[in-house]
C-alpha cells in the first residue's frame, strides 16, 4: 500500500504501510550535492514522525558514488562545506530513533560507503558493483569520525585494508568485510529491505529502541562532533 509520495528533483519519499522508502536518484551516479543532502535530511525528518522504519535506496546500479567532486575543484572551502553537510546527515541517521535500513542498489563509494556504515541493516544487490572507501587513493584523508565508524562496523580483519589501503569490494566481499549484512538479486533488493524494515518496525518497541541506540551510538556520535571541526580545518586534497 502506498500512502503518500513526496519528491524533489533528486529524492523521492514513498510510504509502504509503516515504512518510509526514501530514494536517491539523480539520473546518473547518485553523487551528493548540497541539494540532495538537504532533500535527504528533509525526507528523514518527515519519516521520523510518520513511519515506524526507514529504508534509504539508490537507483538501479548506483546506491551513491559519494560527494560531487566537482566541488573539490572549486576549492577547499567548498569541499569543506559539503563534508560538513554530509556529517550532519550522518548524525541524523546514526541518532535516528526508528530502524534505518539501506537498500544498496549498486555501487557505493566514498560517502556512499560511509552511509552504509551508519545504517542499522544493509542489504545489497548482487552484481559487478564496487563498494568501499576510496578516499586515500584519490588524495583525500579519511576524517577521524569515518575511521571510527568503520572500526565500529567492519570486520577487524578488513578494517585497515578498507580504510588506509582504500580496498574496494564486490558485494560478496562487502558482506565479509561488514559493509553489507547480506545480498540478494538486484530486482529484489528494495522489496526485501522494505520487508525487513517493516518487520523490525513491528517487533521493536520504539522508546526502548531509541534509548538503546543512543547508548550504542553515543561514542561514534561524540567522536563525530568532537573531531569534525578539527578535521575540516586541516582538510586538504593531496595530489598523487
């Protein structure tokens, strides 16, 4: 049952019973701009009062390719502003009182992979897709809070390779590393994620979940808040 739909130029929100399905689709690689981040944050805010669980999805073949790097060529200040906006969105996801699930519909690189790390549950599409933190390989140091988020989610065997060595995974490897919880067919990834979100929304008591998530996520949220300004002030895109 589809209760309502809201749309921006890049983000749409659709209710499926008690689950808010928020879809990022820019018609291309799903890069994050100030516009798309603001639209995602608005959709999350609406979902908080109108749903029992949330699914974030991409377009077929692309979950999210990360920040729009055209801004990197516009200068460090422009990129710092975009990273700060993305960090605010991450805090919203990490502290979201209802279950937040990701339907990884394809490639998830850089900030796209960070979004996966911030979710409660991630289900990915099978296929020749790339998932990972490629920042070091393009001359961008990972912010401290991203490193800590990766440490909290990824397998210890894969943590250093995923962060410092910029290792990129296919969906099967991404399950082993910890980016994804499981994979399924590309055609079924959104429906399966919505079904799991609906189940969690029914069985979890909202107030108990909200308090427990605060305990579980407090360390990483505090790390994000305490290191963000220092990381932004020293941000630099290094040439290889």
